């Protein structure tokens, strides 16, 4: 039977004691290496490059329950999603999707509007749109209304909306 060897018996037998400074140096090198790798990954990570343009909204009297707004979102980076919007001109903004069927349009609220990588999303009456809920003041033709669009990536873009823009009556869109 061999005797049990413990750290005390190694020291007693002449084995070298580990140096605390050496261990600290190894830990410091590992931390620096990890931080360098994280910084390199962060610098190389692609991001969504988003632009919003062509915004327009339908005229509305103060207090109108729902007014539809449209725009074009261009993305020259990785895929993203529009996940919210806010405006001082409305109580809230809801993201909506439209499905066109033989029986007409079906409109539903959605939690996100996908914005594909290197793609363009047209917000129209027949696809996705922004529903301004409870207009805080009249939206008269020729005026401008503003909204901040919020994306899943954390990006935010300000959208200028011309009241009475080219979309016309949403019931006639695409015809």
C-alpha cells in the first residue's frame, strides 16, 4: 500500500510550491486575451444600417381614433425588425399588418415588422403600416407629423410624415 500524497507531503518531500505571482500573471494574460477577442468580435460584428423615407399620413381631426401612416425602410446591413414607434402627435402607435383576400383586407396588430438584410420594406395599406391612435391635434394636409421608429437592434430613426401624402384613401391603395 502506497502512502497518500497530499500537498503538505509534497512540500515536505521537496516539491516546489506554486507561486501566487505566476498564477496572477496567467490570469491577467487570460483576461487580456479574452477582452481582445471580445473587442475584435464587436468591431467585426455587422450592424443594421437603416434609413426611413417617404413618410406620409392621412389627414385626421383631433381625437380621431386611428390614422394610417406609411413609409419606406431601407436596410443596407444585417436583418432587423421594427418593434415599436412613438410620437408626440398621437397617444400611441400600433404596428399593423394587412392581409389582402378575396373578401377584402384583414388587418391585425403585430409585435414586429421584419426588415430583411440588404432589403427594403414598403409600409403600405396592403402590407404593413403604422396606426396612429388618438390624434392629439388635427392633421391638416400639407403639415408634418413626426414619429420615432424603434428597431430590435436598438436603433431609432425619426420619421417625418407629410399629411395627405401620395397614398390617398387606404381603401383605394394598390388600385
